[in-house]
């Protein structure tokens, strides 16, 4: 059985865990215990395996994914920023820590038509709320930002990652 220090990326047991969790953890009080029972191993092994796969980047995160629309957040705006490349890493990390930013990442510019290189997803119940939150980001970025836009969602697309069968 693999330990957290093994160099092999995934084995049969990891694949079983991935298959059982790729659509989300079971909505029960002890989800790791339920997964462990299905596989026939202790729950702490499931947790160790998942932590290892998370540390190696095999899985990106373990967490809840709320349905923003169901919670009343219907004004969803991807804010795009033209940020000084020498400051983008530090500033992007600060923007990503804001409680109202759910995604924040550095993307390449496509000049001359697309000068934006920092993207930050902001959710609000109204466009005005998103615009107020965008002002907070603008204040944080200060002179390092040479402009921005807000791209509002117009429909919900089903988001899924890779599925292993």
C-alpha cells in the first residue's frame, strides 16, 4: 500500500477513490468513512490518499462548490485587469484573498485587442454589488492597473472536470 512519500502517482486504490469522489463527496456526516467502507479500507487511508493526491496536484482541491445562482447571486462578473507584469504575482495573490473573489488567475495578454492579464471572478446579487466590489479591487491594484472591464455571465454552463471511468 502506498504511503504519502511514495513517488508513484496513482495506483488502483487511488483510482477507486477518484471514481467515488469525482462527482463530489457524499453528502453524509462522515463522507470519508462512507468511501472507505465502499472500498474496504480505513477512512484515514482515504484521507491520506486524498491529501497526497492534492499535494501532488493530481486533484486540485477538496471543498464545497456552492451554486451561486441558487444562493441568489445572479450578477456574476469576471473582472479583467491590465496589470503591470512586474507586480502581478503579488497583487494577484492579494486579490485572490478577497472574500468575494472566487477565482483569480494570471492569463496571457493578446495584444493589441486584449490587454488584460489578471482575471478575478466576482459574484453579487446585483450588477451594482459587483461594481462596488470591483472598485475595491481597483483600489487594491492602484496605479499597477491600467484599466479593466467586467464581463457578466449571461447563462449557466455545467462545469465538470475530467471524469475517470
